[in-house]
């Protein structure tokens, strides 16, 4: 198993979604590899959501590492661009 510092240094692609319920709006930040249900951050702004996610990600990685569970690494970038938008 690699070190905890190695996993914490990995750069996961962050997804930010705007959510709304009963007129209230907020942002949720997460990465696909760790899963939105297991590890996410919430904030009134995108920046707050990302900062919250980064804190949660470190705590989640520490938990997985302490349990000896597998930690997913970021997916490699897909360089097979189609050329269409």
C-alpha cells in the first residue's frame, strides 16, 4: 500500500453541481472516483463547496487508509478527443 501522503497529494477532478430545493440554492463538490455519497463538500458558493470538499476528502482518505481499504486513484485523462463540441 502506498503512503497516506501519496493519496492526499493526488489531484482528483472536482465536479461542482448547483442544487436547489424549496427556493434554497447551494453547491455540492465531489469527485467521481470517491463517490458523491461517500465524500462531498457543500457551500453557498462554488469556492465554499470546493474548500469543504478538500477538507472532507482528506478526512475520508484518512479513514479509508486507517481501515486498510482500497483507495481509488484519479482516472487518467482521456486524450481521445473527437473534435466535436
